[in-house]
């Protein structure tokens, strides 16, 4: 599992004030440093940091930000000496230890990576990034119980942290605690039902035979959405279906080349399946009046849908699928 560091997530640094001009310049750097990172202005930030270092090689902020910019540019070998010096100059700052750990991870030095995260936590036990990436380190080495403890710690500080929510579910799954993993996956997807983690979480949920969420292939994209469902025996939409249909409608609107087959399954009730396919088409056309009707093709079956997952095949008595229409 790759750590995928977020270069804009560190805590705000304290400013150092002094009377001498070089230190005033460094103070300006500390004020602007995070802004350069947030706006991905790495070259500009690095130039300013190196100017400050030419005036004062012992400036902890200039060393720290120079290392951060180089790390963001995927140059960990060059970043490491700056981050090491920044840590030596300000050893009581947990952020310095955390980012030094990230640099060691980038250089495949996992022992030193973990050591720096632990040093950061010794200074600040609630440091979110250090707890999170220490959890990732434990996951990488198969120490799932220790990873789970780190993710739980993160969520005690920030209960919406996406990396901790997803990886907590993954750790529980690896520990064989399936019911808890299932609950954790639903919790994650209720908050973050999109992106790569959303796709992975949906696959894990489907592997357990739960199709509350599904990965729909829309054009060239795989989009995890809450499943399109209906109230029993009717064409009334089930819980939160409109949110999924609104995403689909927006994609159709933004991509004029996209056309979809709306496919309904209803075992032993082909007419109900047909009515449900028509209901979805009607909703999309009403919400998006400029959408050409011929871009929405209807299909329906009086059978269940067979779905293949990594864990095996499942047959859903009632379901709804979307299939991208291939141009003739």
C-alpha cells in the first residue's frame, strides 16, 4: 500500500522573530512557505528558501521548506539533507520529524521512516499525519492490529479523515473481523463515495455480497455510486438514488459523446423491470432537458443479475445497471 503523502497537510509553523535582516527575511519565508506548497509553486518557493539560506545557512525554516519543496518535486535524495538539518535545528517540532520520515519512505528506508514518525508522536501524540502514516507503515509490514490502533487514534482526533476511515476498514478485513470491516466500509462510503479509495471500498463491499454501492463504468471512467434501487414492487426510487442519478446526469451533460444503456433486472417481473428502466430515463430527461433522448437506451430482463467479484459470483433478484453504449 503506497502512502501517497499529502504535501499540503502539515500543521502551521510558528514564526521566529529577530531584529537582524536575515532573520526578518526568514520570517517572511515562514509566512509564505505553506502558501507556496498549497499553490504548488515549488520552484518559486525553493528559490526564496535558497536565497534565505545564502544569508543564513542555519535558518531552520529555510531548510525545512527547501526540503518540502524538493520532496514535493519528487526529489527525496536532494530533500533529505535539508530536512535532516531542519530537524536538528528545531528538534522539538513534530512536523520536522514527520516530513523527514516521509523522505525516508520515499527512499525506501522504512526503518528510519517509522522511527521519525515515533519521534513526532513522542512530541505530539495527536499528530494526525504521523499517526496516519505510522498506520500505513504497520499495514505495509502486515502488523494489522498496530495499524488499526493508529487509525483509531487518528479518528479520535478527526473522525472524517478519509485515509484513516478507509484503511481502518482494510485493517479490520485483514484481521478477519468481517462484520466490523463491513460497517467501516459503509461508514467510509457514506462520506467519500468517489475517487480511487471509493472504487476500492466498493469492491471490498461487493466482495462481501453487499451491493449498496456499485462501481459503474461510464465512458472511460469507473464511478462508485450508491446503487440505483427501488421500493419493493414499485417504480418509486429507494434511499438516496437521486444523488446517484444526478451524478450520472451531470456526466452525460458534460460529455456529449456518452450514451448509456439503462438496464433493469427483476426476477419473474419483466414488466416491472421495463417500467423501472423507463422511470430512470424519465428522471434524467426531466432534470436535463437538453439531453438527447436517443442517448439513453432501455433494456430490461425478467431475471436476476449475475455479478462477478473477486470473492465469487452473486445473483441479485432485483438490480439496475448502466452500460456505456459503444458507437457503431
